[in-house]
């Protein structure tokens, strides 16, 4: 009988947070000292816990309206608290999430399902296409939300997930809010790449930069969310996940370790590699788009690790640069992705 797999909760339902004590303490101190900034930029690599932290901060603020701040020693809020339940269901009147909406076509499908009394599954919703950007009209709706008085005369909170998804028009619209935030407004902006944001947006925000998790934290979270894994598997996944639990879970669910080990085996043969092994590996890698990009990520990760341990890091670095260029050309020029992978792997093998 197959063991039922544990699933990591969505950020809004996740009450277990690990590895970012400094960021939590910084925010908590600002709250206790009455120096809470109106806008916070929460940055870090994908899958490190930014959205989970943002929901955690929002729950804490909304749960402590009118309470004695001196007694606050933790950001923990019970899942059974009324505020937590409202936020989980998306019904809290003082909390708003701004993110990419579904395309017009997909929104019609959702509305039709609601009208017909049907409920779309999480899998169906996940597969639906979203707009390329957060639209300026969605930001304008935030202005309407902020113009209303809060339900408890407390804070109104807007979570932007993520500010990277804004185009020029929507970024400028959110900037206007940051420049003149209404009283008791808290803006939580998530960014995977803050260096690409408008400098004026960055300058208006207090910073919470989440560092990559150490391997021990990733391993601990894997034990919690994927208890079926062996300790050897946990150790291997944690070692190649670059400090991202989101990436680690994706690796587990898509058999990335098996693929990574296959790559290592091919490369370890050096110039004596077997063409049949390379062909089989590349054919498996391009069965679908997700598989291809996962393999691309693993291959670049392999080269990055190789640079650290190689006696000739300059040569490996040049191979890494060539791989990045080849992948970019394959995407931009619609080249044969399998051939691109083959060329890169053969190039790596020649280094040995």
C-alpha cells in the first residue's frame, strides 16, 4: 500500500516557520518600539519562505490590535484564532492580497463554475493561466480598499506577491501608495529580485532580506513535509537545493535527485562517456517543459558546484557561461532543446 505523502501547506495556512529568526526579531522590535515602518520589502531567493513570513507578519499585526505590546515576545498566532481563520479563508476585511489575476478567459471559467454550483479543484486552479503582470486596475482597487476605515480601527494590510510581477504602470501606481500611505496602513512587498525594482520603490521600504536556509533547516523541513524520505535522500536533496525549501520540495516531487545522479554518472566518465547514455538522459529531460527547465536548473547547479571543487575553475566557469548562453539561445531562437542539452553535456565531459 502506497504511503500517503505529506503536503506543505500554502503560505497563508503555514504556521511553522524556521530559519529566519533575525528577520522576525527585527520586525517584532519595530512593533514593540512603536517604530513600525508603513512599507516592508521582503526579499530572498524563491522558495525560502518570503510569503509564509508575510502572512505571519500580517496575522500577528491583525491579532494584536489594541493589545499591550510589551507582552509580545513572538510572532506566533494560533491557527484557531479568529484572525487566522479569516485570513485563511480570504475573508478578513482588513487584509488584501495583490497578485497576478487569472486571464479573462480563465476568469470566465471560474465564474461559470460558481454559477453552475461547481467547485474547481486545487489542481484545476493551479493549471489555469494567469496574466503576465499585476495590472494597474488591480492596484487601483487597492486604493479603494485603503480608503475605507478598518473594522477595528486598527491596521489595514496589503500583501503584494510579488512586486516583481508589476509592469511600469502598476509599479508606478503602487509607488504612489508607498509615497503617501494612509494612516495605519502596512504594505508587505515580496520580491525575488529586488535589484530589478524601481529604486524609488526600494527606498520607500524597510528591508527584510531572507538569507538562504542552511542545509540543517532544509533537512528539518523535508522531514516534516516529506516524512517518507530516507535520511540519505533528505541529505542529498538538502545539499543541492541552494537553501530553498520550495526548490527542495520541487526536487523531491520531480525525482530531481535521480536525474542529478544520472548527470554525475555521465560526466564522471569524462571523454569516455557513452553517447547512448547522453541521448537517453536528454530524451528523458525534454518530455515536457517543466522537466526541461528542471534539468536546466540542475545542470547549472552541477557546474556551479564543480567550479568550487575544480582544480581549473576558470575552464569550468567558461563552460558554465557557455551553458547559460546556449540555454538562452535555445529559448530565444526556438532551437532544439534536446540538442542544446546534448551539446552542453558533451562540452562538460570534455573537461575531464
